[in-house]
C-alpha cells in the first residue's frame, strides 16, 4: 500500500516540476528577441556603456597624457597584461624626473577586470567600447598606448630657475657643513687616540 502512495506522490512532484519548467519556457517563447545581426547592424549597434573592450590613455586638452609612471596599474594587473618602461630625464632646472618611455598593453591576455583603472591615482587609463579587435596573430594584440608624440617640456620661469639654484646652493652648503663636522669629529677622535 505504501508503494502506491509513493508512486502517486512522486508522479505529482514530477508533473509540478514539468509545469514549472514549461512556464519558464513559455515566458521566453513570447519575450521579444534581442539577437543582434552583427556585422550587418554595425552602424546602428552600440555597445553598452559599461562594456569593457580595450584599454586606452586619457589625454588632456593640451595633448599630454596623465600617466606619472608610478606602475600602480602594472602591479595591480593579475596576469601581467601591462608593461611600463620608464626613463629618467633632467628638467631645465636640473632636477631628475621619471617619465614614461613606453606603455605596453596586451589585449590578448587581459581579463577586463578593471583593477588597473581602479588603482590608477591620476585616472590616466580607461576602457572604451571598441570591441572589434580581430587579428590574425596574437602579437598584434600587444599595443603601445602612448603612441602620440610628446609635447615639449615647458621652459622654466625665472622664479623656478632661481628657486632651483637656491635649493642647489642650500644642498651644497649642507654637504659642506656635514663634511666639516665629520672632519672635526675625526680630528677629535685622532686627538683622543694620541692621548692614550
């Protein structure tokens, strides 16, 4: 008697499950289709605003990029997609400054996690919606982002030159004072050694 009761119970459960599945299928059957006819609708189709397709540099109005070559994006990338090559330059005031020489981005190994964009302190990089990246070799997916010519460094003003000169004179004065203090200390130590 118990097996007949179990049979009808499991039959009812199966029918309820079937009806539930058919309800979902019926809803999808009458839902408007969202299939894109790509590439025929290439002119009308627009990718979603949040869609991440390719990393690019953000440039200022004067043509300079915002990258300060801090390598935060390179360190944040989980799979080594970004490679930064810095260079040291001497400014007109005589100070040494680290600048960006080359910024390489491997689109083929990018997971589009946006950790590089999130960790950039100057918002120098961003993702765009250009998803058409089909190429015949993986080597073509490695791109140099800073491909615009660098504008010339602005000439320093007279005040900046005077401030740099004063800072250099102050540095030289401190070095001379430290050398004199060391020489006096060495002389005192030598005098103590002679007394013993």
